[in-house]
C-alpha cells in the first residue's frame, strides 16, 4: 500500500470524508452499547443534544461509509476515550486509519 505523506490537504480531505461518519458511529456506540444518555454524550463531546440526535439518526455523518475492522477498532477506542477508559485518540489517528482505506 502506498501511504501519502502527512500534510494538511490530505488530512483535511480524510477528516471531511471520514470523520463525520466515524463520529456518528462512535456516538451510536456510546449510547447504544455503553449506555450513556444523549445528554451525557453531548456534554462529554462538547456538542448539543440536538447534534447527538442528528448523529444517531444519521442526519449528520450519514454517508455510506464502509467501516473496516481497523476503523471499527479505532471507533471503539474513541468511544472508550470519551468515557475515560482509554487514552485519547487524535485526528492523526483517524486520518492514518482512513488513509489505509484509500
């Protein structure tokens, strides 16, 4: 696999294409798998409860993204980081994972 060098253009593209769908999946896992409330999720993520509802209904992040096994593992780590059970992940983690899908 050829991996592009890290630069703002590549990362911006990856973040705009993959991040919303991955965030929607992460919010879904927080609420449906981890059992936290929508209000708690909104507080922990620094977004409104309405935004959480939109992620859950896929009005936000509703692209048809095929989530690979590696993406699924990263999303799980992200959910655990939000509730304080894992170290934080970075946008670079998301970008590197998404680049492997290319």
